[in-house]
């Protein structure tokens, strides 16, 4: 970790800002690519979202709080839906599955359904959210590398549209359960294609040495297909699936992945006489957390992937086989930019690091319990003063949390006005994905609410936890 457990002097980047962070000419400027579409500032310098200023949000809902622009979420969902439908119209068509692991609650599941997307879940808990809102079962995909028998039973009884199998043990469970229930399980085979995405090691999932999927290199993927194909009475073999990683900003890795999937697709047709009707390319499309990130717009991404699929399938699958229907699984790319986290500053500490270097530590009323990504993945974030204007000179700050860990860092490096002080509000953009989902109750800290804002109104879609919630699972007489 760059935020070394021994303290600031040991951290990477000690003594100065990262190269992507130039000294700002206007420390109050907002970079549009980092924020929800409706975010701006009013004449007092207050951050506003969908017509509501953050001071009003803080007064009504408290801090820390995740603040989500509902219309921005819906717009991004539609953009993916329409972009992929258009790009793949001349092929076998395309479906967009929202990856619920990025962030899921009942309100978001309803939005996903209303905007015409499918839903990807990977646990029984996420499946329960889909069932709670009556999400159409045929538009649900069930992932996971260790699905339990009760979870698989629930998925089959619900009638999910696909189960993405991840191991030979799971194949046997699915066959047994489908036989017992008298149904045909719709199955896709997760293939480890041996492609390493340019991302953090912990979120690169296409290379061989990791827990997901069946390896192409060792013949596991074809063996999995053969095992499933041997039980047509219990298995409806739908296609192949791969996922090469997360926070990816170009399509080069997908080109290599599709090339290898196309070869397997052709081999299945040749050896088993099965023209698999579906091909899932996964997700992992990057978003902008800071000015160093340049994500592909959905229309450009869809166009590029369609060109890759058309070219590789034509070369690999051969004539006479219809093009499979392609699906993708954006999660972060839809929900990530729609949300910012609103904090209140508690303390400001100026530290002399020696050698002419110093740092301002701005402590907020949240931290690694509501955003674990900096600690887990060395993730960078940006932030801004949110409650007022300031003409003070920019100062290099490190925004840190309230937890008893030196690695409890929210924003490693950012310029804030030098007059930042206790009671100010600070907003961190890009926190829609994997922040609430990965949140914890570390140090017995109640998790923040999720507040949706639309057309000048705010409403809580996930309430704030309370101390009573924290204590509710304790067994009093244990």
C-alpha cells in the first residue's frame, strides 16, 4: 500500500503530488467527467445535485452520506442499452446485464428493470433483492464461484435465465438439482481465457492463476462443456462467458479474449454439434475517479466490441453457424459516476515533513468503513470543498477517515482551499460502485445512508444504520 502502516514518511509519493495532479488555477473548479450530470455550484459556491444543495442534504440526512443522482443512473443505463442494441443489431443482438455487485438495493433493481436492462447477481442475497421487486426471472443471471446448494435451488425454482457455472463440483450440483426439480437448467460456462487486463492484481480475473472459471489452456473449459452436453435432459447449454478484469480503459484485452472464445465456440460446434446461442464478454469498463482516467463512452465501446466479435467469430466459428447473442455486464460504468459521498470535516492538521515539504490532513466523519477501495486496491479519488466558496490558495491535502488505522485514507492527494476548516463539507465523487457494497461496521461505525436526488427532491433509498442495528445481532445472554 502507498499509505504505509508505519506512517506517512514510508508512503509512496511522499513529499509531493502525483504527476496527474497539477497545481490548480481554480481550486473550486469541478471536472465534469468525475461528477453526476446534474452537479454544479450555486452563487454561494455550494455544491448542488439535481437542484438540491449539499447543505440542505446534510441537514436533512446527516453525514457521511452517499448521494446519488437518480436521473444520471437511468441515463447511463439507457446509454448502455441503446448503444449495444444499435452496435449489435446486424449480428445476433445484445443484452446488457447490470452487475449488481457494484451496488444493489431494491430501488436500483427497479430502475434497472424499468430501463430495460437485465440483472446480474452473484449471491443468494442479491437474488433476494431481485425477487423482492419481482424482477423478471428470465432476465436474471446468477454468478459466483461457490454457489451453495440452497442458492442454486432457489435460482432454479425462481427460473433465472442463466446460471454461470464455475467448477465441476457446481456442474454436478446443477445437474442433480435440475433432475430433482424436473427442470432444464440454463447454463453458461465461465471460461478463463488467459488474458491479463491492465488493472490491479486483485481485480484482474482473466489470467490463469485465479479462482474463477474453467481454464482454456488445460482443456478444462471443453471438458466442462462436454460434461454439460452429456445431460441435455437437465441442462440447457446456453453459451460461454468470460470476464477479464475491472477498471479497463481500452478494448485490446477484449480482442484477445474474444479471439480465444471464438476458437472454443467453433470447437464446441465441431465436436458436439452445438451452435451455442450466447456469448457473454463480462464487464469491467473503467470510470474516471481522477483526471488521469479516460473511460470509453458506451457508444464507442459497443462499436469497438461489435467489430471485434464480428471479425473473430467470422474467422473462428466458420460459415453456417449463426452469430451468438452477445451480452455485457457493466456495473461500475453505470453506477460509479452517479454518486458522491458527502462528509463533514472534523479536524485539520498541518504536518511538517521536513525538507520543505508538508501535508495537510483533513479528517472526515467516515473513511475505510464506507470506502474500502483505497485500502484494498490503492484506488485514487478526488474531492472538493462542497459547502461554500473560497478564494484561499490551494494546499495539498490528504483526506483521511476516523478509523484507528493509518491506512484509513479516503483521498490520497488533492488540492483543497488552504482555509478548509472543521464544519466544512467535503464531497468525494465516483463512489457509486463498490463503496456501499464493500462497506463495513469497522470500529462499530454505522454505515451511511444512500440518498437519491431527483428533480429537486431527495429521498432515502437505503437508510442509515443505527447503534441499535449494530447491537441487534449480539446475543445478550451468551
